[in-house]
C-alpha cells in the first residue's frame, strides 16, 4: 500500500542505540511526536528546562515534502525530516 502525505511518517521506529520515535497523525498535515530513550522514558530537553519530549507538534508541508517537528512552543524551534 502506497502512503503519501503525513501518513508516510506515521508509526514507531527504534534506532540502533534503542531510542524510540513515535509519530501519530492528528489531522491532515499535522501529527504528534514522542521521543523516548532506550528504557521507554521521554527524553528530557535541557533547553526546555528538562521538559519531556512528548506530544510535540509536527506539520507536513506537502508542497515541499518537509516534515517539521516543533521542539517546544509551536514556531519557536524545530527540526526537519
């Protein structure tokens, strides 16, 4: 089955070092992202005062093919996939 749009990013992945990335679709072009350590606990973000990396807001730009995750408040800092 061919997946396109944000659906191509939805799912759970585990890196070789054991870190987990979970992406859940919220609505068209928007997702929620959790980043967990090898024990399954949320990674704490030092630049956010130790806040857990849970339910981070993500957007998919279908035109440019970019998946962007906001690391804290929406629009204040992000990374792209």
